[in-house]
């Protein structure tokens, strides 16, 4: 079975995917106002500054929202699976999307942690999974 993969050489998001290949989760941050930027851009939409940088995240976040897919909409993605939207611990305004196989029981604000899937030599994708902090 084939797999859809993102274009990883984009000027705005290329470094995100480069870091993921090293199993690091990064996000763009404004040096002027401190806001996290996603989608990553070279200027801050909050304050207008062009002083932004890539920073490494801890890999921890909180579940913001999710939806469960019960019927396959593409042959490369077999249902059931769950799409999650996770806010980063360091920057709650940054929300990242990924999929979880199956239909796990989830709740809003649930702790999540990142893990990395090596799809091929060029593409490694960050994913989220529930995390028990105890």
C-alpha cells in the first residue's frame, strides 16, 4: 500500500520536517512578542515582527480536539482512526494535527506526547499519543 506524504522542502515549513527526521519537534516563535506561530511564517501575525526563530519543543502537549473517522475516505488510510488537534505545552496557541490508529477514549485537555514515524528516508512525521503523567 502506498502512503501520502507531505512536501517537506517548503521554505516556511521545511525546517519542521528536517527536525522531525532527527526526532525533534520544533515550532516557529516570535522573538519580539513571544507568540508561537503555526502555520510557520517568517513574520508574526500578532505583532508584525519579522524576528522569528525555530525553537525546540518538549514534545508534550494537551488534547484540544479530535474527530473519529469510521469510514475510509482514501485507500491509504484505513478506518477507523482518530484525528487529534494538540496544543503545545510551551505555546498553547500552536496546534498540531496528527492521527491515532483506532478509536481511543480521549478527553479535552488530556496530556499528550509526541512520537515519530519514519515513513521513508526523507519523511519522518510527528504523531501524538495519550500520556499518563503519573
